[in-house]
C-alpha cells in the first residue's frame, strides 16, 4: 500500500528527521547546472520504464502513464511552466517528484531497479556522446571555412616562420591547411572519446546491480548505446569518458588559441597580413582609430579555462575509492563548461576565417626581405655535390655579405657567389625565385602547388 505524500523529498525521505542545513543544502544541490541533462534524463527514464514493463515489473497501464507524464514534465520544465526546485537537489529528483505529483503511484514505480548513481552515469554518457557529435560538426564547419580560404590562396606566397622569424617562403593555403591537420586530429580524439562513452551503465544500481529480473541490453538499445558496461562498481564510479572528452576539448582549444594568436599578430600594422571582419572586432573607448581583434584574443585566452576544466576533472577523480562518491558531482560543471566554451570558440573561429581578408601583396613583399631563399643556395650547392654542412656554411657567409651590402641574396652578382664557391653558375638565379623555391618542395606534405591542390582535394573528399 502506498503512503500518501511519500513522493521523493531529495533522497532523504523518512530516514532522516532533520532537514539539511541551508548552507549544506545549497552546496549539495546541483540542479542549477545538471538541468542540462533534462532531455537525457527523460529519455533514460522512458527506456527504463519500457524495459520494466517488458519484464513484467510494472503494468502496461503504468508504463503509459509514466511515458505521458515524463513527456509532460519535460515540456513544462523546459518551457519554464514548472520552476526548478533547488530543494529537490538535482534534475533527477525534480523530474521524479513532478511526475509523482502529476500521476501518483505509477510515478513512484519508475525508480524500480534503478539508483541515481547509474541514472546520472547514464545521463552524462548520453550528454558526452551528444556533445561529441555537436563538436565534430562544428570542427568540420571550421575546416570547411579554412578549405575555402585555402582554395582562394593556393597561389598566395607568404613567409613561413620559425621562432617568429621569417624562415622560408610557403603558400598561404599550406599555412591554413596546417590548422586543418590539427583539427582533423581533434576530430579523431573527440570521436574516440565518444566511442568509449558508448556503453550503458543503466542497471548497475547504486554499485552492485539489482536482484530484479531487468534487461540491461534492452535499455542500452533503446538509448542507442552500442554495449553495456561490464562492471557495476566501475560503471557508477567512472568518469573517464568525461575526462577524455574534456582532454580532447583542451587540445581543440589549444589549437584555436594558436589560430587566434596568429590572427592577432597578422592583423597588426607591423604584419598587415589580414583584416578580421568587423563582426569579430571591437573599437576602443578612448582611441577612435582602433579596430581591435578582441574575439581572436578571447579565443586565445579561453585555452586556460578549458585546460583548467581538464585539471579539475582529473583532480576530482584522483584517489576516489570505489564506487560512487558525491565528489563526482563536481565533474559535471567542468564538463559542461569545457564543451560549451569550445563550441562557442569554434563558431567564432569559423566566422573569423570566413570573413578574413588576406593582404596578398603585403605577404609577397615580406618574402623579399630577410633572405628567405638562403636555404636554396645551400640546396643548389648540394645538387652540385657540395657536402651539406659546407654548403650551409657558404650560404651563411653569403647572407653576411648581403647584409653588409644592405641587399638581398638575389641581388648578389655571380662573381660574388663564385668567390664563395666555384660551383655557382648562371642557373642559380632560378633557385632564388621564391615561387620556384616553393614548388621544388614537391613531396608529400610539402608546399608545392601540386601537393597543396592534392591536399585540398583530399580534405574536401574527407569532409564530404
């Protein structure tokens, strides 16, 4: 016989005579952030109820009332028609309490053979998988934006840098596609994290399963999981999938930070390589001439936040005994924050790349200053059978000569070159042309025009 008014009051019920201290209740509550799990929690509850009915643990009539009630509660909570109640601690108790209020005893049967421990573990895995899919879509959109700009700038030459010093000429397309390479790896890591999250903990109970004849595979299939977890203790205490996803997010954000840094540098008057769209720039409250790359700077800065989320997750889980501990509640906010921060930054980065206007002439001019073809002189001598270390030394000497004359290497006459080494001949001029220098680097992963076009085609096929 049911006890009227015995709906869930947090998880305390009649076991406790005294309510939580208000400060303790505030610290204990998670509904302010775990309401993000509402859709996942309802989906998990419907799958659980359907399994209970299939196993004869609740009636078909109960099932119908539970499913209808859950969908109604979800709609009311999502729309704000029903306010969230901090006194009910979390999303799970808010849903269940409102369900009991609306349908009575059938709602009290929903939690049969289930604990909040396996419930939250299931919800979080569903959240992680859904978030991974969202992030992969956003990564691919940014990659497409990079690909469009790469196609437009196959023939745009620019300085490649090491140590932030001009090093060798490359194609702007090749430079942009370096970020595609990073994002492609990020995509793989996120997909990998989702793959390992793809096991259903539902049915693990509080830590040791249940004596009731449930069907874990049933709920796993209904929720779209590929498998069930294989150890109940691990299942309720595991947050590896969250740590792994946030670690992948941290790497995404590190790469976005590098992109943001280059956009900030390139947008300076000193570089003058790019103009960032006005929709992604800000002015100054004092200096009317300013156009600041604020969004690129924020994307750069958010790396600290996402890396911090990963450190928080790892620190919370470190040293926890099996199985479930309340500490695990603290893994939720860093997970949500990391996912939402990276998602926002991917969208902004895509917009910045789409609206970026590259100064082709400024880049080309920059190639002509700083002896970027010095390596070509060394390679020329190597082609004439001069040992590389000797060729490198000769090229370095000629750079010094050019500096003393305040000219570039290409301006040195043949007599000067031959004075450094007799192997130099009139055909050396062809080696000092930047475009030919780039195209001689015709090897897999190189910046030669044919290789860049092939890479663009490969990436396009992959994205399609």
